[in-house]
């Protein structure tokens, strides 16, 4: 059986695409991010991702984020949706 | 609610975050037709986060949830109702008991008694039952007519002239008025045809509609302009309300102005004018 993964969002302007991939047993949470506003908001995006991952107890996954200038609420929403889909196995 | 209501796709962050500056009195974030079946969860979560964190100053916010014959509507309702929404649009409304059920769920999950409901009547059965629907809950602010689905349901061809919806429009206005709520007309779907929009809006106003929905921000200004009352109508309405409230305060049973008795229809007309002008007036008949 392949590894679990899920995604949410899009690469449209003001949106972001979030992909969550299962890691090997024992491996830690990893967040990989690129953004068109990385210099200004890169740290903030990583911070939000860590916050939601901790809240949802996601510690054995890789979260890949491709940001197209999304605001905080959209970043939160897309990560939440990706995690919920990951948990549901969608 | 104002006179113009604008649909905004519920899963599009660029539009969701700019919805407050598009010129609408009421924004309708759409979770129904504008969102694909496999994206309902994402749109619901996006709107929840937007409503909890964004300020939409100068307009009211509502959400069109999915229809009650789907598996989505209750999740939609329970998610957005506690996120700071002003109102909900209920599609495919056909029976008063369904709207009552939604109203009861709202009562049980939120203390916000002022969350309003706008049933969207868009089927032959819904049009038949419009008064029953309009009178089914104290939360109902208005009845919204959806002509595209209605026309398909009765087997007619939808035209710009709108002859095929003439009877239904009249029945919607009448049913809404009988229940003491507003009537909102169907959107004009040709975004580029501004002359057609104006003609259709003027006709809807003449039929008695209180406002009109749109699917394009380009239409908002034209709709507002057509429904906006004349200055003298606004001044008259303000005088009527001042007189009625003064009479009520001094214990007079009957209010009169310029030698004429001010009865209920005159007050209701004045309230309608003030609503269209965006002037808040809390007066209610007991």
C-alpha cells in the first residue's frame, strides 16, 4: 500500500496549494514552503503551518506549501482542509 | 439587507477577501452552484476562516448553503452560522416546515437571534407555497426568486423579456408582502448587457420587488441607483416615522400628519423607502 497523501487549494492568485504526505515511521514533521512573498511573509506562513499541525497532532508528515500571496485566513483554511482530507483518506 | 445582493464564489480567496468592496449591500458567499462537489469541504472551511477574521464593513454577509436534499447543507449551516454571519440564503425552498427546521437549528447553536434567512424560491412548488415559506420563521428577512431553475421546472424557455416568469414574480411579491417580508428579484444573467439589466430592474421595481440579486459586481451600482428612492420620498418617510413614534410615545392611538391619518400601509411604505435608502429604522408593529 502506498503512502497516504492529500491536497487542498490551488495555484490561483491569493490562494495556495497544500500537499500533505505521510513520512516514514519515526520521522518528524517537515514543512516545505515557497511563496511569491517569501521574503516578507515566509516566516509567518511556516508559523501558521506549525501551529495548525500541532493543533491537529500531525507530527509524522511532510507539508508542502506553494503560496500565491494568500492571506492568513486562506493559509489556515487550506492547511486545515488538507489535514482533514489526509485524516479521512480522501 | 439593502437593494442589491451579490453572489461571490465561496471557494475563491481573491473574491472572498475583496467581497466587501464590490459595491453590494449584501454579499452572498456561494457554497452551492459555484462550488464543485469535491470542493464543498474546502469552501466551507475557507468561508469559516474568512468570516471569523475579515472585516466586511459597509455590507452584510450571507452564505448560500447547499440545498436540503444534499448531504452538505447541515454542515454548511453549522459551520458558518457560528462564524459571524449576518444571514443565510436557503436554496430550493419549497416548504415552510424546512425553513422552520433550519430556524430551529439556528436557535439551538447560536444566541445570535438576528441571523436572517432568505429562502430562495426556484421551483413550481416553491412558488405555489411562497406565503407559507415566507411566514414560516421570524428570522425570514425576504424571499428571493430564482428564475433560472424555476423556468426549467415549469418547462419554459428563459428569455430576457421575462414573459415566462411574469406570473411567478407577481406571486413572489404578493406572498412576501402578505408575510411582511421583502421580495428580492432574480439576477439578470447577461453580465455585459447593461441596458437589459436596467430595463429588467426597472420592471422588477415596478412589480413591487424591494431589491435584486446579481452575479457580477458591475451590476451592483445600477441596481442600487434604480431602487434608490427620490430625496422627497426619503424626507417624507422620515417625517412619517418621526410622527408615528411621537404619537406612540404620547399614547395617542392614531397618528396624523398634514391633516391625514397615518395608517399601517403608509408606515410600511415609509419603512420600505428607508430600507432602500440604507437608513436604519428599528420601528416594528407589535
